[in-house]
C-alpha cells in the first residue's frame, strides 16, 4: 500500500524537479561590485608580494637579475605553464589504461513484470485469461564491474602521450627563452636606471640655473640694459638648452619604473644602484665555434626539433585511424533478483568495427599528415639558417656597440674637461653664464649618450647569449634563496662567454 502511494507521488516529484531545474537555468549576468573589484585587486597584490624579500638600500645588477628570475610575474606564468605541461604529461599516461567501469543500481515498480504464457503467434489474439509468469521482482538491485580496452584508442593515446612529453620539453624551452629575454631586459634597464640616478640631480640643477638665467635675461631686456637682438639670441640658446634638458629628464623618468617592474617590485621603490665594472674586450671566440654552440643550445632550434617529432606522431595517429577498431570486454555482474536462475555471472567479448567510409578519406588523410610532417621539417631547416644568420648579426652588433660605447665614453671625457674649463672661466668673469650652462648641458648629453651606449652594449650581450642559448643553470628558483641566487648570477656573469664583471 505504501509502495502504491509512493508511486502515485512520482508525477508530483517529477514536476517539482522540472520546476527547480527551470529556475536554476534562469541565470542572469551579474557584474562585480566596486568593493569586490577592490578586494580582488588587493588580494592579488598581496599574493604577488607575499614571498618577495624586502630590498636593501643598494641593489647590484646581480641582485636585480636574481630578483627578476625569482619574482617577475611573467616569469612565474612561464613556470606555471611548464608545471601545467608536466601535469598534462602525467595525466596522458592514464589515457592508455583500459576503461574500468563500476555500476550499481536499484530498481523498483508498483507491480510485477509479468508475461502471458500464450502459444498464439498473433499478440492481438492473446487470451487474457491465460496464466502469466513473473520475470522479475518489484524491487531488486544490481552491480556490474566491466573492463573495456580498445586497442585503437590505446595506440592513439600512446602517441598522444609521446606528444605531451615533447610539449613539456617545449614548455621548458619557452621558459629558457623567457629567462634569456628577462636577463637581457634587466641588464639594459639597469644601465638606463643607473643613468637616471647619476644624472637626475645634475639635470634638475642645470634646469633651475637655466630658468634663473632666462628670467634675468628677460628682466635686462625689459629694462633696456642690453640690446634686444643680443637678449633674444641669449634667450634662444637658453630655451634650446632647457628643451634638451627637459627631454633628457623625460627619458630618464621611465627607466627606474621599468627596472622595478622587471624585478617584481612596486613602482616607486627606492634603492641605490651600483655601477658594474666590465672588461670591454673584443670577442676572441671563432664564429664557427659560436655557430656550433647555437646549433646545440638555441631555444628556437630545439623547439623546431620537438615540433617536427610531434608532427611525425600525428602521421602515425593518422595511420591508426585507418585501421579497424578492436575492443576487448570483460565483466562481472550480480543481481539479487530471486527470479533469476544465476544471480552472479561473468562475461567476455571481442568486437571488431571498421568505418567503411574511412577508405575514401584514407588518401587525403595520409597526404595531409605527410605534408604536415614535411612542413615541420622544412620549418626546422629554415630556422637553422635563420639562427646561423642571427649568430653573425649578434656578433656584429656586439662589436659595433662596443665601439660606439668607447667612442661615446671618450667624447664624454673631453666634454667633462671642457665643462671644467668653462666653469673656471665663469667664476673668473672670463665667460658668461650662458656659455657655462651650454657646456654643462653638452656634458650631460655626452654622459647620457655614454650610458645609452653602454645600455645598448649590454643589450647586445643579452642578444648574443639568447642566440647561443646560454643561461645560468639554476634549476628551480624556489629552492634557492635570493642571496644564493644573486651570488650564483655573479659567478655566471664572471664565467660568461663575452662579459667579465
């Protein structure tokens, strides 16, 4: 009686379930509130800076590179991408396993599943008064454990797993390349920021002196003490100097912000920089040796090797799709229905399937796979020639930037001596204020160009390291302290191919 009552409630339960489902599907877009956005940004900022060690009063170039490798957010993304590729590699191994499915069920109905025991062949003429037989209980439960293995799927999963292994290696190479780029950018930004630190105060002082001289000149001109033409020429020179100084001040302003961003610090962080010392030597390594190093270590070339191997695996997967599918099935079953003769039984099966239309697509599929592999190989060969060209260009850029720096440094030395002479004459009333200011501006420009030339020289060193595929073999930056990493970077730079610090 209770069972009949419950079964009568089924339509009502179904209606309620349908109503809840329809309400759940009625989802409207919901924007973030201002407080939620602010909280998300605050949480992200706190998480980004949670493990960043505080910086001291002085930051060397070794520490700047170490901080970039350890705390730069883009570098963290590359590291997480490598970790994701590792997880996909591990996950792909399980795709080669057979499918093992466990299923349990409970069945109930409000009456018995019965059949008429009729001998009539026409179901419409069944005598409804004849005896019936019960085929199952009203309530019974069952359990099935099945093992299924498709050989074709196993083969495809095997080649996919090998491709995932190559993708993991590609992710590792991408991280190496990001390390090359990051070190290169830090070296360049460090020297730009160093120029800011060295020149900012001088530029500001000369700007103030120029503005003061400009006001005095305008006053003298208004009072008719000096001739209008002479005053205007004097003011024109001062204004030109101010324009140059303001352009320098603008250029210097962004350098420290760029360095703090690269090292994972907040903009506005204050610290002093130390000018590194380098032995500015001409390259003493043969270009043939540099080509050999690049062919073995260049990131793009290694990625080309792995991509060609992935394309070869795609060809093998395309061949597999042309083969018939073979499935092996094993299972054990149990049903507690008392009307069954055997409540427990085991089963096994073998099935063979083949899509006949795959015969039509076979030539096109094989042609596409072979062309894909040929394209990957051709791209690899073209990339090899590109890398060899890059070696020669990087070597040439290193030589040219070194020469430019030495020339700029020599000009700065001469201008510094001229500035001292002009300052002495101004103090002795042998030269005017405008000449002394112009000499100072010229010296500042020369010093700025010297630092810019050094920055370009450092960039050429980074380019050479990137082309040759040279980077410090650190391992995981999470397993080493900032101080140890900074010391390691210093030792690496000492043993570098083209630079000694």
